[in-house]
């Protein structure tokens, strides 16, 4: 079976449900068997609900939605927000708070397209640097970010459900 073609588009407040759907699915897919199941459910309910996405967007967040054609089903997304990381922010910094794609779209170029679009969106706002936090045990993600010019800047503790995890903080100039 071939993977359907995808397209990227800017997401707005009317897309909060689609963003929440793909956010929950991709987080579960990425961390099932790695993180505690109850923690995943609590984290998604708190941070990836439609209400959470509506809030991110209302506060100036910029989201991109990846959809398959035909049908426009959501299969990936990015979210840029004001930084909430333990690094000294520079004026205009943005955080790439989320970048996920469903597993059937890994290796299709979607991840590279999503990160390129997020960097273009950041650049368009006048941002000089994009920051992100990533689970410390996710070697695949570390390699992906490093391939796209991000360098490790530090660490943070990140709460998923009721459990703290160690994350790496990355950044890169745009």
C-alpha cells in the first residue's frame, strides 16, 4: 500500500479539533511503551486538547497542519509559541513547541517539510532563533534536529502526567 500524498497549510482556531486529534495520536504513538500510559493520557488531556490548541493560537501561536489528499485527514503538525524553556531568551525567540507526524508518514519527507515550514514561519515573524525541548531518551528526534541545524543548549525537567522526565533543549538561528 502506498502512502497518500500530503500537503501543508496554516492552521487556525477552526482547526483546534484536528490539531488535538493528530496531537493525541502522535504523542501516543511516539511514547506508548516508553512512558506510563496513565501519564500519556493525562498529558494529552491537559496539553493537547482542542481547548489547549485554541489557547495557543489565541496567544499568538502559529500552527501548520499536514493533511493527506484526498480527504484532508490530519497526519502531522507543528506549533510555534513564545518560549517556555530554561534558557535565557533573546528578543524574538520562538519555541517549536510541537512537531509530530504519524508513523506511516515517517520517511516520506513530511518531517523535513514540517520543520522547514516552521523555520520559514519563525523567520517571517522576525524571529532570530528557534528553541525546542525534546525527550532525552528520543535519540531519533535528537538526530533529526541536529540534521536540521539545531544544537544542544541545555536540559530541562519536563512533566508528563505525574512523572518528571529529562529533556534536552536545542536551538538554532534562523
